[in-house]
């Protein structure tokens, strides 16, 4: 299969690229290389004959039309997006542009290309739109987990932009018969995650003996999934998902933020041979509109596609902390160059240490 991936230099996209190439698929990675990207995350496959890279912006329909005509993929997996909630609160415009307008431009170009296909190539073509559980909004501790039937109720500029893009993708299926599959996943963690997200931010801050910023009281709950398990699930949905349907992907690992931060602190105590790193925990002003809890009912992908997570959260977190400690050359330049001027993870808004 020749698969065109958008956002393949990002955290999840790079895991998809590595997994798909190991699987023997040909990959065309289309990425604009924003601040969140890192080509070093795919250096292991950069010289593989199955891999090609195109630096391009999904917002340019003309460029997308040309790339699709040039590479003639069998499928598209669309991951390119602005992905950090705090940045969407501080400056929403890029989220509207990339996540909504960019998805629209890509859909236009892809439909155009699809309409040039015939026979088996047309019958087997797929457009996989990769989305998030955040489109379903916020749960209380007693609410049942999200299912594919849960009503959309996004509450941040990021989740609203992703919800809009989900609706656009499915409307292309219903209106134009464009072969779309959709997936909504919970919080990913693992190697190569940009250090503005909770887990790498806490590891790196703890290593540098800096305050560990926990928003509000740390009671918000996320469901954590290892990124490599997500990559496998995405390829399953691409290969076997029913057209026009959505698959919810989760790790069955709900944890409060404070529990996650404390777990990282005790792993750091062990790794460094001193502590307690917990003394660095600092409660800071909450994220505006902070969704309380996300939880996924993944029975559809489990029962219909035979997928389940293979990495338990405690095992995956231990490996992840070790990875960040062993791979400082990967993240140091991101912290120094691209992130200077902003305190790690706090963006420019009101949250203060
Ligand atoms: P990321 O921020 O790490 O990477 C995004 C990638 O997209 C980067 O390489 C960036 O350069 C590229 N990109 C951004 N704008 C682009 C544009 N206009 N044209 C081409 N490329 C562009 O994101 P991630 O965490 O890997 O998330 C990938 C996708 O998965 C997103 O759609 C996100 O909404 C979704 N998702 C993420 C999570 C998570 O926990 N991180 C969970 C569920 C779903
Ligand atoms: O649920 C899927 C989503 O998970 C994806 O769609 C997003 O792209 C991804 O960024 C992630 O969103 P979150 O907002 O949940 O992830 P983040 O790592 O930013 O925050 C995780 C939790 O930790 C959240 O409740 C906010 C909190 N937090 C975060 C940071 C950066 C803190 O308490 N302190 C921090 O410094």
C-alpha cells in the first residue's frame, strides 16, 4: 500500500510512519514542519526506499492537488494539525486555519484526486481522518465513557476546530460518496512527544529541578494510551474500518493529573538516586474551561477490529521517562531554540507558577 500521511513529522504521525514502514507500506510524508515537528523522530526511516518526504502546507489546495497527482496514493491518513490546547486558548487563529481550513482544502484536493481513479484503485481508496476524544467535551466522574454515539460538545478552540474538521470529513462521505473513516483517540504518551505536553514537560522540569506545574488541583482525569498502540490502531481502522463510521481508541488507563505527576516523580527519584521530586509540584492557575475528565469506551474497535492496547500505563510511563532521560539530544534543542521566551508548558496566558 502507498500511504500518504499528513503530519508525519509530529508525535503521532512519526509513530505511524515508523510502524507503517516496518509493516512494509510505502509512505509519503507531507508535513509543513511547524514548531511541533521534528525530522529526527523519523531519522530511523529517512533513508528507507519505502519513505519519501514532501515539505508542504495542507492549507494549499493547489500544492495538495499536485502532490496527489505526483504520488497517486492508495490511501491518505490525515494527522496534520495544531494540537496543543493551551496554544489554542492563547492564539486560536492557527487552529482555525490548519485544523478547519486545512482539512477542507485537503478534502477538496483528495476528492478531486479520487474522482480520477477507477476500478480497484477507486474501490479500495480510503481517507482516514485522525481526531480526538476532546470533541465530546467534559465528563464528570460518574458519567459513562464516550461512545461513537456521544453527542459532540467541544469546549476549547482546539477541540472545536477538531470537531469542525470531523464534521467536514463526514460530510464529504455523505454528500460526495468520498470514502472516509474517522477515529477519535484519548491522550497519547511515549517517545518523541513535544515537551509542551504534560508528561515530557514534567520529566524535563523534574530533571532540571524546576517547578512541576499542575493546573488547578490536579484532579482532572485523562485516559492514557501509548503512541505505538495508537499507531497500530490507526492502521487497523484504515485497513478494516467501515466507511462513514468512527472508531474510539483508548488505553483503559484513566488517571488524575496529580497521580501521573506523582508517578513520574517517583520514577525520577529511582532514576536519579535522590528526591523526593514531589517537592517540586506546584499548583498553578487552572486552564480556562479545563475539561474535567475524558474516558473512552473502546468496545467497538476491540470487538469489530480485534485491537487492544498492548502497553500498560505503568510500564509505558517507566519506558517513557527512561527515553527522555536517555535522549536529551532529541529534546534539548526544542527547549532551547524553539521554546525560548515562553515558560515551558505555560504558554502566554494567565497560568503562573
Ligand atoms: P503534533 O503537534 O505533535 O504534530 C502535528 C504535525 O502536523 C507536525 O509535524 C506539524 O509540522 C504538522 N502540521 C501542522 N500544520 C500543518 C500544515 N498546515 N500542513 C502540513 N503539516 C502541518 O500532533 P500530534 O500530537 O502528533 O497529533 C496528531 C493528530 O492526532 C492531530 O490531528 C491531533 O488532533 C490528533 N490527536 C492527538 C492526540 C494526542 O494525545 N497527542 C490524541 C488524539 C488525537
Ligand atoms: O485527549 C486527546 C488530547 O490530548 C489531544 O487531542 C491533544 O492534541 C493533546 O494535546 C492532549 O490534550 P490535553 O490538553 O489533555 O494534553 P496536555 O498534555 O496539554 O494536558 C494533559 C492534562 O494535564 C490536562 O488536564 C492539563 C494538565 N496539565 C497540562 C500541562 C501542559 C497540567 O496540569 N500542567 C501542565 O503544565
